[in-house]
């Protein structure tokens, strides 16, 4: 028998003809799910193979083993064989159908999460979800169709409950609170990527300490795209004594994501189990060499990076940002000949509205006032920091009158350099036998300015000690100045307080174990008072 249809003693052709009379499936069958009814079009998901079904039945007692075949025939009157009809299920079409139903009857599980609101940790315990048991449904459907049973099929569901118990939620909250106010940073060269507190909390996992999959997803989404880059071949254009085009050869970089997952996990343990507030990770990477290197495109000795300096200018007003961009562009591509003493002011040129500068805050005559070119000192400060990494002699440098917040973003105090033509300059000497090339990188998105100095290393090594802050002096009392141009009852702050201090650090340059020179830099910052204009004029 085939699905209850007697075909014994028939030829193959007769059996197929008979089956065609009986195997007449309806266009649709009903699928029941949570008191809802859906219809499944059978012609879209199944077709019967009657010829193969008959072929299987024909050879049921014809295995080639005479003893077994004769025995099976002898007992067959007492054991009727009912062979199912062969089905051809279209898995892809069936999966698409189930997916459509699933969107209407399944519920997504809500995984536990933590968030921060007003410096308080809130724990969402999560909730259960359920989805169609597709494996069970497919087996049921195939069995029903093979036996020509077209009655409605009721779906069963798998439950997925990731929610936390009350006790687990308390443990989760206690762990999360240990990360409040703490930062984790990933550093590579001059780029610093800060992992936000909310992202750190999302890495927590009760079952495996930290969720490795979420950490890996974060790296793939937010770290690798920002750090990875292909190798860059060198390009060098030189005209009228200046480099008109320069692309330094750079190694290609690919973040070692597996290694970074391990480093982040280690750092998370440190943040959770110690009082450390900030932890930085050097991103592990794989590198690939470029095809064309710097020394292959020029004969000036512009071979390798010998020093880099970075500063940040977050919070700067728009005119200051404009001035930083403009001033830094004046140094891009500048060559410094062997034996030459470089002057920042000479290279920068005139700073005024006539040369494109806007008004931003500058220090002048003991006050912070608006003036053309405010922000130029961000450029001189960044060059100074690059020079400290080159080992070149710094001939002239002066610190600002008071501590400026911009220059202490991701940097200790004492690493700034002010300029004001013609009285205050930043100078250094190229005491190497080859040319030096200055390159600048202005990045408005990250509020970063980078100076890179290229040349030929002669083996010198520069080191600086950690700046030492001493003689700290509080700022004077706030100063209020009456101003008849401002309405009475109104105040306007025009200067900001800053603590005074002395800051020193040592700059030492060595080669082959011998000291070439060393120098102590002193920054004597005055205490600075806040100044307010107090309106005395008429009220409009």
C-alpha cells in the first residue's frame, strides 16, 4: 500500500495512474498559532514524486537477497506495508513563509541590560520570548503530506528566557556600579578612542564575567573601521624650494581583534577590581609594508618619521578653529635645511585679518581679549611637542602667562609654547646632515592637531621626564568691572580663573649611550582671576 492506497500486483504505470487519481492535495492547509489561523499554499512548498514512490514500493520485496525477500513475502499477509508518498519540500519557500508568520506570533526575548540615569545604575532584568519550533513543524508537515493528511497543523513554540532573577539583578547592579565614572581608552599612534561608560556596561555578563561576543562586535563596529588602513606608497613633489606634494609611506594596519578582545577584558577586570579611573590600551595590530618607501622618491633625506606631536582643541569657538586650521597649513610641506635654525614666526608670516585670520581670544596686556589669530598658539604648542620627540635642539621656547585648558586636554601641564611676533618665538635647529620636512594634520572631527617631522634618524633618542608641578597658587578673587554699555543687572564673564604654578621637566637627548645635550624647561604660570563686566546701563 502507498499511503493507504492498494497497489499490490499492479504494474508501475498502473500504480502511478491510480495514485494520480487519489493524490489530489487541496490548494491550502491551515496553520494554527495562538488562536490565529494562517493558510499555507501547498503548491509553493511541496510537490509529490509519484514515480519515485512507486519505484520504492516496487522494490520493497526485491532487495536481491532471496532468502530475506521470500521471508518478507511469506509474512506480508500478516504485516501490511504502508509506504508514504515521496514529497519534495521547498525548504527556502517554507522558511520564508515561517518567517512571515513568526513576525506576527513570535515574541523577541529581552536581554538584561544596564543603563545610567543621573549617575545611578538602572538594571532591566529582561523578559522571556518565544519563537516557532520550526524543526518540529517541518517534520510534522512532511509526515502529514506524505500520508495525504491535510488537516490543520498547530504550531508549537520554543521558549527563550534570558531574564534575571531578583538576586541576579542585585549582583548585576553591584558590578555595574564599580564602573561608574571610569574610562577605558584604545590608543594607536595619535588616535585615542574612548569607550563610553554605557558601552562598558553593555559588556557585563553574569554567566561569563564579560560578554566576549559583545566586545568583539564593538571592536568590529567602532574600532577596526577607524584604525584599519591599507599600506600607503610614498609620493613626493618638489618645486621652488618647497615640497608641493608629500604622502609619506605608511605601513598598512589591521587591528588584531582577538588580541584586542583579550586586552579589553583584562582592562575591564582592572577597572572592576581596583580604584583606577582611567585605563589605556595600546591597540594590537598587524602591519603590512608599502611598495614604495620615502627614500625611494627623494634624495633630500626625507626617509622616516622622527617626531610627532599632538594637541586637542575641544570646546574651541569657531573662529579659533578656523585660525588653527589656517596657521597649521602654513607649515605643511616646509623643508628645513641641514644647519638651519627654524623660526616659527618667520614661517608663519603676518597674522591679521588681511591674511585670513579671524578674531578669537588671545592673552594681551594681562587680559584675555579678542584679537586676530587667536588659536595660533595651539599650532606652536603642537610643534613644540613634536620637537620634544625628535631630539633636535630647541633654541627658544616660552610658556603662556597662565595655564590654558586647551593645552591640558589629554596632556600634563607645562607642554605648551606661546608665540607673539616679534617678541616671542619658537625656534629649533636642524643639526642633522639631512633635510627635515614638516607635515601637519588638522582633524576638526576629533578636535586634534598633529605635527609630524620627517628626516633621517641618526640614532639619537629623546626622552622627557614627567612634568613636576610645584608652588601652586590659587587664583585671585573675581574682579567685577562696571560697564555702562551693558544693561543693569546683567553680568558678562570676559576672563576665566586659573591656578598659578611652576612646572618643570627635563629634556635629554642621547646617542649610543652618550648624552648629546640635556635641558630643563620651566613654565612659570601666574594665577589668573576671573573678570566679569557688570552692567550699569539702562534696561531696555
